[in-house]
């Protein structure tokens, strides 16, 4: 479960883990990644820190193509699943789709440069 955790009152990985546990996923099967600040960071850290070669990527549908592109171009064999459980309001989905245009351009630059994520740490092998 990868997400941003830079601020005391904003902790995406813990929120996702709590939700998963409430819905039957055993806590010992969850590995939080508190430094997934951007999609690039999540994909880079999956390979470099968590030593993964393959993964199932779950995110919002509008974001899925960019996430798959980024992870695949960093050497991960990934399949994607949309996490959309409801319809989004027209305005919010339009904003998300428009936001993806510059975000995809940045993803292309990221995978060409292949710079390390800003937060790495010691390897944590996931088995």
C-alpha cells in the first residue's frame, strides 16, 4: 500500500491498510510504503526497495494508464485494476482527466531520466 505520508495529518498508506484490514485482508499480508509521494516514487521503490519484479497495481481508472506506463518502464511486470467503486462527479472526473495530460508528460520525462526516488531506505524484500 503505497502513498504519501509527508504530513502529520495526511497518511494514505495507513488509511488504505486500515480499510483493507476492515475488509478481511490479514494485517501481516500488508506492507505499507510511506514514501510513495508520486507514482514514479511508488514504482521506483517497488523495484529498488521492495525488490519486486511483478505486482498488481490498483488505482483510480483515470490514473491507471500512467501508473502502468511508469512501472513497466522501470522494469516491473504489472497488471492493473481500477479501484473505482462509484461514478465520479462530471467536474471532478474532467479535472482528473485534464490533470493526466501534464502528468503523463512528466511520467515520460521521469522514466527517461530514471533518477532515484527522493526517499529510498534499506531493501525490504516482499515474499
